[in-house]
C-alpha cells in the first residue's frame, strides 16, 4: 500500500489549512443545521475555489483531481470542525455526471458546484434502514409526472436542504431492489412536510412526509426501476471521505488538553489510557489511508471502508468515554467532552451500523457465512 501523499497533495493540505483558519470557531462539523447560514457561506467560498468539484471531470466543470485531493480537503475540514462534506457535491453530483441527462446536468451541476444547491438523501424509512431494498415509499406514474407518497426518516440537514435525493418504489411491491427509482424532489413542493427528529446531542435529523407529491418524470435520474446499482455505485464514490481521521485526531487532542487542565497529566492510569487511545487514533489513520489507497487503485474498497467505519466510530466513542472514566462527575462540566460523549453514541449507527459493517468484512474478506456450492 502507498500510505503517503505526494508533495503536491501535501501543498494542497497547507493551502486548505490556511483557508480554514478564517473559519475557526464555526463548528459546523457538529452543528451544521444550527449554523447553516455560516456553513453555506463556507461551502460557497469553497465553490469559488472549485473545491466542491475537485474530483468531477473537467468536461463537467470540475478540476479532475484524484481522490487524495478530496481526502485532504475533508480530512482538514473535519479536524478544523468546519463542516462535513456536502452530499450534493459528492453522491448527487457524481451520479448526475454518470447517469443524468444533459438537461439535468445543466440545471443542477452548476448550482451544486458553487455551493448554492443542497440535497438530503431520501433513502431510509421507519421500517427500511439497513435493508433499503424493502422500502415502501411509492411513486405512481401518471403521464409525465409521478405521484409520490410515503415517509423518509433520519435525513441529515433536511430542514436546510433544497431538494431530496429520493429512492422510491416504482415497481411491484415485492420487487425489492429491482423496482426502485431515483427522483429529485423539491423539498418546498406542495405535499412535502419536513419535521425535526431531536437527537441526544442536540442535533436534529429530519423526517420527510410525502403526500401525493407530484414530481416530473424529467426529474427521474437514470431508468425507471434501475436505481439499485446506481445507488451502490454512488456510495462507493464517497468511501474515502465519509469518515475522516482528522475528526478523531481532534477529539483526542481535546481529551489530552482536558486531562492536563484537570491536573491528571501525571496520573498513571490517565497516561496509559491516552497512550492506548493514541495508538487507536493511529490505527484510524491507517484504515482511512487503506480506503484511499484502494480508491487510487480503482477498487470499490467496500471491505476497507466497512472496517474503517467500525474503527473510526468506535474510536470516537472510546475517546469521549475516557474523559468520564478518568474524571467521573468532574468531567461533566467540560462542555465539549460531555457533548462528544453524547454525539458519539449514534456514530456507530449512521451510515450503516457496526454490525452491518462487520458483516461485510466477514463475508467479503474472510469468506464467513458464504453459501457453499
């Protein structure tokens, strides 16, 4: 594996750090919804530099950079607590590049590139989380429009987004993945209702109710009943930036600062705990670079990404819990560490549970549970 960045990529890292210095204190990585106006301004500033289209083909208005550039950008943004990568410039834009019509590309790629158009993913439902093929939201075609009825839930930033990247059923009820289509739904259209789902960390996810919402057939991306492979393809595009190691590095640094401020720097248990966590943070970095290495070599990186997701999210929980274990009640007034503990509890669920991720590694890498022929 090549776990090093080139001189040009490291120079870009320095440029990103200098840029993000002007956005210190934004804390949009954790509070993007509450600070949406400032986060959107950050995305627009990135758009002015072409950074929201780093990996897009030049023919579609992108910079045509390799995956490492995106890795660097969002790793530094995570370390700076600035923002998470917008779904619009990643999953949505790359799918449009591959499968969108010329008219769809003209309408949507330009405002995505400039940071003016933002999407939420309309995948999960109350009874279709890890098993998306069982989703029930229905789109019935009526001439040139679909009438969409159903419910989506656990959307990130749904209260602030402009459009919903909707995975819905257009085939028979029993068709599973073979009967799904992708539609772009205006979140301000008649019949759409977006409600917050409060989380333990004060963050709001969203649920979206769709009541006979009319969506033009022209706003379907890809063929009818052909969304399943497209969705899998799009998720593979994002694997190198989904769980940046920079977030874990920053969590650990904040824990170390608290240990010192609490007068525990010489405590044997505290020192041993921090040493163990430093090793874990290094492991997180290696897993993230393994994903990047696979992407560089043109592999799908499903196994590497699943392993990275498990190690990354569980590291977040262990670092946050360490403050409570070392300081007990004295750690609770430390607002950041107490917040990190609450926030980390749902990291192992979003984006695929640890159980599902371990299943991917077990089946695809270790051959466990595979059917015998």
